[in-house]
C-alpha cells in the first residue's frame, strides 16, 4: 500500500474531506428540519428523549440516559416532564420490580409520528427541486450511510 492511501486505494485526505463536508451538511440539514418541531410544543431535549422511547420501545432510565448521552438526574427530569405532559408512562419491569421502564403513551407516539411526517414532508419538498439523477445519487448515498450507521444491518434504539 502506498503511503497516504487508505485500504480502497484512495487518499486518506479524501476520506477526511468527505467526512468534514458530510458532518457540516448533516448539521445544517438537521437544523433546517428542526424548524418543523416547533409545532410539537416540546423542547429539543424532550423531543429527542421521546424519540428514543417511541422508536426504540420501552427503555430503562439508564438506557435512555446512555442513548441521550446525559446523566441520570437529567434523564429523570426529562422523563418526569414527559410523564406530566401525558406523553410517557413509567412502569416497573415485568421481571425485576426494581427496574423502571419508560413507555410512550398513544399521545406521545402520535406527537412523534406527526413530527417525523412534517420533517419528511419538508425534506421531500426540497428533494423535488433536484433532478432525477440527483435524487438517485442521494438514494445510493443514503444506503451507504445506513450501512455505516448500522453495520449489523439493523438500527439501534431510537434509530428513527
């Protein structure tokens, strides 16, 4: 292997450049789509936690804290706020009563599903302005991103 090349024969700097551009584009895309979340009436941290609960299934407080990368007191406060809003319930685990599981209520699930639909609609509107070739290229790039994010072939908790 030639010095400065990666395993695929490309230049290592190319991977770095693509990573840098993709990082910036992802952040800007999420910021653009996040404007649709205002309609939910929830803060970004609450929406994020609710997303993990809705799309990842019932989770323990510890699993939620790990997924959200926050400390247990922070996740406890988020869950308490979501519970007071009627968006989640907290129940003892079926096998170990010391463990508490957070589950989305139908109202919480609906709020998230409607929010996702608004974001997807906004993105679809933007994509319609592209050529068919550009949309096909994005479809292929999306499949590659999904392989990077889920090398085992399945999404993780809160993966939607």
